[in-house]
C-alpha cells in the first residue's frame, strides 16, 4: 500500500487560519494525505488572541509550535523575526519530514516558511499568489511565488499573473480562496452570547439587535511611523457616525504598536464611546460578524474577500489593499477622517450588494487536497518562458 503524502501546513495568525481551515479539514479527511500542523508567530501570543486555542478547539492537532516574534513591531524586528522563523522552522521541518509544506498568502512568516522549506528541498505549495496589493505584502507574495512549486491562486486573474511570472502552467491551479468555503456553509444566525466569549472585550456593550460597524485596521509597513495618525483619523470618523462598533486589534506587523497605542488612548479618553474592542474571534464567529455588520471598515482583506461573497458594504482605508481585486461592495478612501466618514455614511445608505463569486464558490479546500494528493512534486524551479510543451 502506498504511504500517505505528508502535508505540513504552517499557521501563523488568525487570518492564516481562516484562509486555510477548509483545506485543513479536506486534507485531514483525504485517504492519501496525512496532515501536519505547525503553529507559530502570533497564534501563540495572548495579546493577539492566542488563536492556537481556537485551532485546537476545532479539533485539529498541532504537531509542533515555535516562537519567533521579537518585540518592537518595527521594520528591524520584523526582519529579525523573519530570520528567526527560518531557523526555527528548519529545525521543525527536519524533524517532521513533510512531503509538501503549504504556506498561506503574503506575510513575513510566509516568507520564512517558503525559504526554509525550499532550501531543504521540500515542495512548497502557496495560496493566494498573483494578487496585487500595497505594503510589503506585494513583494513578499511574489517572492514566495518564485520559491513555491505548486500554486493555488484565488482568482482567475491572479492565476494568469502567476503564469506570466514564468511559473509552469501545469503547476498553477485556480481553486478560489478557502475562506469562501466557510462563508458558503455559514449559518449567519447571530446569537447574543457571541459577545460573552473571548474575554468579553473592552468598552461599550454591544446590542446585537441594533446595527453595528465592524472595524479592523492593520499597520501599513511601507508607511511605518504614520500608523498613529492614521488610526486616529479612522477613530474620529467612526465616532462621528455615531453607530456602535466592534473593533478588532491589529496584527503583529511593523507599526502595530502605533495602531494599538491609538486605540488605547482613545479608549481612555472616550469612556462614553460606542466602540467595543476585541483581540480575536473564532473564524465562524468572525464571519458571522461580517455577515451581520451594517458596514465593514478598515483595511483587512476580509472586506474584499468574505465581504464580497456576502455583499456586505465595506469602506477600504488607505493603501494596504491597493490594487487588489474586489466586488461592488467596496468603496476606497484615503486616511482622512472626513473622507472616511462620508464613505461610511454612503455605504450605510446603500445597504447590501449583490453576492460576488470573485474569490470562489465554496469548494477550494477540497480542490487543494485533491491536487496535493496527485500533483507531481518537481522541486527544480525554472522559468517556463519558451520551454517546450
């Protein structure tokens, strides 16, 4: 009997997990695959919600974990954390001996995963390649594409861009985004007790029977040093709108401290604010928040991906998602409070948009598992331009 192919998935933050959960389930159930999970980076840290606990509660076994985040959240510590991630992951991969390492999207941890695995002659599979955005993510995403051997782009255009980068056409599989799988099967019912979990949050109580904004704004690493001013503008705009808001803490990228500082200052100076702050939600609960939000605000890609599939009005702030494909549901603004407020009010007046299948129809996880079970593992990379068929 042929041994099962070992697929090691490296999960480094809450967004990583939401973007790959359906594939984890499909890999775990596949008769020809064996799932391995490594948890690292902010999945292990309490101040970012310690999402490894969510992964385990969902029934997945974490086979190994590693710490790599150096305090500071600035460009220097981000670079050092990438290097530390390479070192730690090389040790773990040497011990676990996977056949394929599956890495997600475009963060510095994704770069560390791809570098470690490719130098160890382990086939690298990569999701969300070929997309266009702002920040350092744009560079990381395309660099990982050049290190990866199997590509799972989320949109048809992204797949075309990956092929134009010189990747072998037979290694590029347009499958959609696994995050849409969870949305497609989501029960959007919104139980009030959702807010009693996750430590209860901090700030104003949320009345789930009334409209609310869902806000998540991350730092833009290529605009390091401007995060405090940017988040203050968003806070001012949200306050002016006067609607209760659920606000999630930012990720661990360079500039996160500035964003967090702005949120703490606001929380202390505005005790009568209608905002409630949370570190993290389980993937399904976060998706329920999106599904029930009157408007999604900030610069998270979830507004452009899950939000598009659900038709939720969204205001995308700044350059972090600049150039990314999106549905009709998104209005783009700069970082000025007046502009943000006007966009939120416009979206609230508009209401729901038509559902968009741009990022998939709900079967990406199954497709990824099937391809991982059968794909030829060719680790020698070569530009495909002009090669014979």
